[in-house]
C-alpha cells in the first residue's frame, strides 16, 4: 500500500491513515474516504490528509481477515463478520477447544501482516466464547502472502469438540472411620462437575474399601453401560497394588496409567474396562477447585481418546492454581469468568418497532402491504431472525392483532404498546423493557425496512465493541446515516427518557466518539416506507 499526503481533491476513495475529528464527528482511520467525508474535512479546515491506496494485487484488511478466519475455522464454530481488519471465531457449543498449534504457528510465520491468536488447546469453552481472532495489522495484505497462507493449509485448525451427555457411575469407598458428611460432600462435588459438563450421575454407590466390593461395583456399573466409571476411594490411591487398581483388574479391566504430572491431582488412576473409561479420583477432587482430574474428565466427556502419553504431556502447564480462565462448578453450575478473561460474542437483542400509525399512508397499515407475496413487516422480521440477534422483540400498537397474524409462526416475542399514538418513543421504551437483563446491547430497527439484509445486521453486531470505543453502531450510505442502530445497554436508561415522536438519535451527538459507522451496500438503510409513492417504488424494486 502506498501512503501519501493528499490534497482533499485527490483523496476520494483513499484509505485514511489516522482518525480525524470534524464538527459532526470523527472520521475513523482505515475508512475509504467518501465525498461526504471530504465535505466534512473541508468544513473542519483540513486541506490535506495522509491516506493510501491498495496496490493492484493487495487484499483489503476485512476481506483478508475473513478469508483466513474461514480457512482455519472448523467444526462447531462460527465466524463473525470482519470489521477493522479483525474476524473473530466463536464456539458454537460448550466443549473443549481443539487448536492445531503447529498450523497456527505456521500461518503466523508467513507474513507479519496476518496474525492469529487462539485460546489454549483443550481449554474448556462455553457456547459463544471466542476461540480465536484473526487480525490484519496493516490495511491490506499482499496477494503473494494471501496465496502463501492458502498453500500453507491449516484448515480446521480452530474447532470445538462438544460435550456429550454421558451417564456416569460414581463408586465411593468407606472405611470404618469415614464420615457420612465426607461421602455426601464428595458425591455432591462430583455430581456438580458432571452437570457442568452436560452429563449426569446415573449411579452412585457406597461400598466397603475392599478389592472384592469395589470390583463388584465396577462390574455392575459396566454392565449398566455407565461411562465413565468413577471411583473415589476413602483413602488416596498410593500404588498400582492398592485397593482400587487391583479391583479394576479383578473386574476384568486394565490400568492405563497411575499418577499424572499435574499438581494438584498427582494420584489419579486411568483405566479401561472394555470400551468404558474408569478413573480413580484423586483426593483433591473432593474440592471444586481445578485439579488434574478435571483435565482427564473433560476429555472423556468430549470422547477424545486419552492415553498414558496424553497424561504425561499434561505436565507442561500442570502446576495449577484455580484460575478464572477455566471456571469451576459452583452449586451445580459453571461459574462465570470475569469479562477480561473469557471473551464471548456479545449477546445482542433486537427491538423491532411495528406499532406506528402509518398516518402518511392514509387508512392502510404500511407494514401489512404485500410485497412478493408477503407483508412488509414479515420481510423485515425474517431478515432480522436470520441474524445473530436474539431475542427479537416485536412492539405492537396500531392494528396490533393484524401485525401479529402477519408474523404467525416466527420465533419472536410480542409486546403491546397501548400508548403507540404518543409517538415512536413509547414503543422504544416498551421494547427496551422487554429485553432480557443479560443482553449486552439492542439492535433497534423499523418494521418498514424490508430491504435491510441479514448480512448488514451481522456486520453491525461484529463491529460492536464497547471496550474499543464502538458502543453505538449504525449504517451509512453516501455519507448519510441510516437505520437500524445498535446501542450498548449503557444507553438504555437515557433512551427510556425520550418523549414524543422521536427516537434516541440525539444521543449520537452526545456520544459521537462512540459511534462506529458501517458502510451499507445500498440506500435501503435510508429508506422507510412512509408514503404511497415510497410503497410503489419498493414494489417496483422487489417484485421485478
């Protein structure tokens, strides 16, 4: 890419190197300058800009990031739309991260312009948790580098292996001195661990701490096809010749490995009985804190083969403490990790405003007008439902039952606004109040914008990053801002104070530095259907 100091007359389409402030907001770095941008810069008294243009063989940062992310994403993952040269890969299921470390290292070594960062291999991940991020460092990648990245492979280098809903057996052994409270606590802690992994405790039996009784209990669990079979001894296993290892052998099983290089968790036993995994639990697992047993149990629960060599390899990083990047079960659920440790896809709800009076359309409700065989509002809602926004709240008002009928069968939640005649602000408030308390933000859209595509909704969600100063996201076309608008929940309280037939766009002026603009492909983000003429034009576009 070639950077030069350009006069504004020569800067149209050039990529801005550094953000510039204007009276109407900041023009962010990395943006191809539009005619509207140049007008704002002139009004701000700026006459020259440092900007660049792509060479013929270069690939822009967003296209490059998306291409690499799609190349390395594997099973049970989703790739977010790229923004500012970054494409994130998220887990689509709870399970263990599968990272091909060699492939990632190989790809990171091809060109400094392309970087891939991932979570640790075998890290326990939640659905929606970020597995990897691809970041393009400059504004473009040379074509030769992109070709080398493709040739280097790395397909499916980032994936998730999901937890399987197994039915486990727990055998507790008892000595004359073993307290009932200790047995109860151990059963509870192990049960919580299993629940956190999507499994259940199908059998829990307490037996005497003898080879015969433990062997019998293992055989019973095996016959019932429970897996894994977990044996928690009253006294820690100290040798292959101890009670639990010998009971496993007596039941017809084999010892795979005794002892592991993870502390706490050293005194773990791994065995097999036919196709079933048998684990002798170390005493430290009586606490919910992270230990070597968790490492082994998690792999068993995603049905990854585990060998003596695999356990031996756990020694690197095996000196443990309870860390928030591997949250542990508490009271039967997985504890939440701090936001600065576990990064997840933002949970964005949607508020679709469908309660207006359509006064400029005359006697008809514009949302119910048929376009391509479906009502306008159904077009809008279906595009929104196909995005990653969840849930979708539809605010009803004018002819509410007819709108509800038009959306029959769609996975939306309806809420009524009895004060719809008092303006759009009342519908906005009703919609925000209906959102779940755990959403990170709200995508507010109008029911009469059927041409807004799902891809734009997803691009807006991908651009949403409050910690990076992008807490408000909106589309722009030909230098003009449009709808929908994505708001961080921090603005909800102020949005609840608006009155009359106005939305919350006055907040854009108050928080201009927080606004991220997404280039739309067409004028549909500027167009709602307010008049018969606009309806006729829409029909002409869609039905041709």
